[in-house]
C-alpha cells in the first residue's frame, strides 16, 4: 500500500552576493548546472543557524552581512519514490576580494572532502541552476 505522507527534508539555501550585482555559485559534482551553498538543517538548528554553518562548511566564508529570509517552499526532487524538501532561501552579502577559489567541504555530510570551485555570476542572469536553485534569484535586490 502506498503511503501518501512523504516527509520533507529541511534545507537551507544561500544566495550570497557582493557589490550588489554578483552572486556566488559553483558547478557541483554530480549535478548539471550551477549551485549555491546549501544543506540540511540539523534537528537542533534554526534555519538561520544552519545557513551560517552550511556557508562556512561549503565555501569557507565566515562573515555574512544583512542576512534576510527571502522565502520558503516545498520542492519535489523526484516523484517515484517521492523525495521532498522544505527549502528556506536566504540572501546575505559578503565582503571578499577573491574572484574564484576552491574549498574542500568540511562537516560530516555526504559532501565532506569534496572540492567546490566558487566564482561570481553577474546579476541579473538567465543561467539555469541545478536542482531548481534559481527559483528565487529574481527576488534578490
């Protein structure tokens, strides 16, 4: 018998900008398209706390400025078997002069030890992101 209740995995997604016109992205292994720092919210964390942890683990950036929650949604990655995510999208500004860098993911998740190479994408953009992570880029100031 099919169970109609599909749990949602809580996720946080970070739109990090600099100079008001560039978005931090990387091309992640195993997915076609651009990605942003993101990850699972731990049971004891608020989405805001998870945002700071995930950004640090995935990019090495430690200081986020003017953090704001943009929106939340429920996104279905696949229909059979169903895989659903409760995604919380945040925007924050970062102050760094690095135009590109490689960071080895820390933490204890599945991506631990994976290298992400970051770069800045000029906004606005029509580029498509992996995992529908571009759904709310239009909300950026």
